[in-house]
C-alpha cells in the first residue's frame, strides 16, 4: 500500500474500498489497467467488511460467515496489482474525470480515463425527539465499534427500528457478551401485506434462511416489542429513558444507550457534486443515480457500483463492481477483456444476488412518522434546525432545500446534508403538497468532505493556474 498517488493519471480510479470497490479494483488491475483504489478508512472493507484485516474479533462465529467472506475480496485486491491508498479523503470529482484527494494533510489531483464510484451507503436519518442526546447512536456506529475494537454495550441498552442490520447487530452484540434489554420493532403492519406479492422470491433467496436464523437467535434472548408507532429519547443532557407507544399502550424504559436504525440509503454526495443525474426512488425512499444496466452514469466515463447505485447488499455490490470494471476494460483494452468473466455471467450473478430484495425494501419501508418529524424535533443536527423552523421557512417562501439554506443554513454544516437531506426533502414535499422529485435536493459542490485551506493552498499549481491570477 502507498501513502500518496504514484502517478498523475490512471486508466481506472475506484473510489471506495467496500465490496463493490474491492471487486472493481481487482478486476481492472488483473486485466492490466493502471488502477488506483482510494478509501477514507484505516483499512479496506467498507462498512460491511469493516476492519476485516485488523479486527480483534477473531472467533469467526461471532461476526458470521458473511463478514469473513470479505477477507478473500481484500486479498484479491491486494494481489491484483492495484495501487491502494487508505485514509484518502476524496473531496472533488468533475466531468473531466479529475479527482481531488487529500492524504495525510496533503491534497493533489489525479486524472482518470474511467472512474468507478463505490461510495456505498449511509444510514437513513431517524429524526425522533431526543435523537441528538448523548447516549443515542446509530446501529451502524455501534457495529463499527464492535468490528474495529470489539466494544459492546454493557449498560441498559435498547435497539429500535427495523431492517436486516438491526437483527444482525443484535446477534453480534449478544455473541460477544454485550447487553440488550429490549428491541423495539417499528415495522408497520401494512408492510407485511404489501410485501406478500414478493414473498416467493424472498423465500427462495439466501436472505430468508439467514434472516430467520438471526431473528430466532435474538428473540430467544431479548424481549421484542412489535409494531411500535411512536418513539422518543428522553433526558436532560444525557439519555435517561426511552418512551414508546405500541399495541399495549405507552411505556417508558430506563436506558443508558439507544441504538437507532431504519435502513440504509445510497451515499450520493460525491456523485451529485460531480453533476450526475439522480432521481427519487419511491420504493427505497431515497435519491438514486440514473444508470444503465452496467452502471454507467449520465457523465461519460463515470460508473457507479454497489449500494451507491441503489441498495442491494454486499453480494450484489461485488457483481456491480466487477461489471463496471469489465465495462472499463472493454472500453480501454478490449483484448484484455477476454480473460475476465463474461458480462452475461456477471449479470446472472447479480440477478441471483438481488433476489428477494424487493420483498425486503417493501417490508422494511420506514413509516412516515419516523421519517418526517414535527414540532421541536431536530432535523439538521449541525445547525440545530427543528422541523418547526423548516415549516416556518416554507410558510414565508422557502420552496426547496437550496432556498432553505438561506433561511436556516440547513445542510451547510460539516455533514453537508448527509444526516438531514432526505428529511428536509420529504418534510418540504409534504408541506408544499409536492413530490420529493419536484422539491429536489441540496445543490452539492466540492469540497464534499471538510478539508483545510492549507491543504487547498498546497495543491500543486500549473503555469496556467499561476497566469490566471498573477498579472504579468
């Protein structure tokens, strides 16, 4: 592994070292293309295979076979000849396929003939009253600590929400000796009926047996409350209790830790900042890039693979990454493509990997009350803007997320909309009686990750750059 890019230009630059990025980088490099893999984490693997090369959790049954499958992907990428740089913050990508990257406090630009974005997913915002209190975390954050450092909850712990990750995390915590006092399942009753037409594909997919086994394992050890309709974290400067409303009435639990999760959504910030077209996905309730069948975006030379292209899971991500890389090889070195798996074979694998996905998307579609808050519930954590603040801004003329910036500074903090963007879109859409597609999203631009002025000032300059600002 290297610390800074060895070259100024590459055939293929892959951004993100999760399942899709690892598969893409290995495929492109094995075909003989100069390949650079950039990833912002300490080690490869993304969230699904986080810390796969360094986790202190060495007993394989604790994290599960699906996690350890990532070790083969990492090994293949490392042996492929791809140049891999960890702790690399990619903060810019433009239509000319020029990438701004910062490594160790030093920024530089690299050029590519093809770019494959494999930036993965983010957890969906879960804006309930009190979600900004210390003691409230996302399930993904807890899983990061578990995989990276073998840390599990010891105090009174409540997990709330829905989706496959919730059950997987609960099982992993219990296997490592952690504590879970209760699980509050927010899945709506009507979702089960809506998902029924897609049940056959799910039952005949790998998801079914794995999911059923996880739920049985967890339910045998933890009380589970189903069909939770309301949820709030309560405390004075620190989480003290969790209040919820379910079939049996309202209850309050003493809690030291509340873990929230209601699914994941594509991480679109870099793709949107590059100008790639996106549309609102009504099933997954998020923004997804407009792509062709092999992952090519609306900008020539940029493909998107993995969950950043639409949530499909780790298995599908690997196939999407390999398909995008094979397309790059076909374009840049057609003769070398003969040594790769045929595109038809990869497509077949992708279809099999995505089998049952529609059932999951329908079943775990988050309820409106957990996506669209009201009153004093915080929406934009960075600027501490509440739902009421946003509705007040709409009432005096704010028409969309970009106008809202001028009124309330939403989306202008360090997270750059990652924790509030979907909520703002849906909240304003509901208030104005329009669709999320009509309301739109934040207008994103570089830098898409915080970097210092010193890093920008230190970027190597060409003679043309100097002449543009210095008078002769």
